[in-house]
């Protein structure tokens, strides 16, 4: 009850019931699976790193935008203060120029 295995006329022989169990094929399948898992883990790690970098870049852009907005608010306040100071000076000058002041 022995049979020849392989399409090339291999000389290896095994019992008919053991034909489905090839240790080399089993090893190849196991390591192919392990390698596939390793590749998947590598891809997942690289994707995580890329996502974290995108988050850091977005946070930096947000911080820059917030700093720019704060600067614009300060600049606006300074312009309003300067305009108010100029109006106050003009009023004081007009009052001094009026007769009887």
C-alpha cells in the first residue's frame, strides 16, 4: 500500500494514509504564515508611525495657527488702543484751542 508521490516521479514513498502529511510542506506553510504575520505587523507599525507623525504635524500647524491668531488679536488690540489714544489727544487739543478753555 505504498505509492509514489510527486508529479516528477519522486522516489519518495509513503503509506497511502500518510500522503497528506508532508513535514516539509507543513514547515513551509507554517513559516509562510509566520512571515506573513511578521509583514503585517511591520505594515501596521509603519502605518501607526505615519499616523503619529501626521498627528504631530497637525498639532504643530494648530499651534502655529493659534499663535498667529493670538498675535492678530494683540495687534488688533494695540491698533484700537492707538486709535483711542489718538482720539483722546485730538479732543484734548480741540479743547485747548477753544476760547475760554
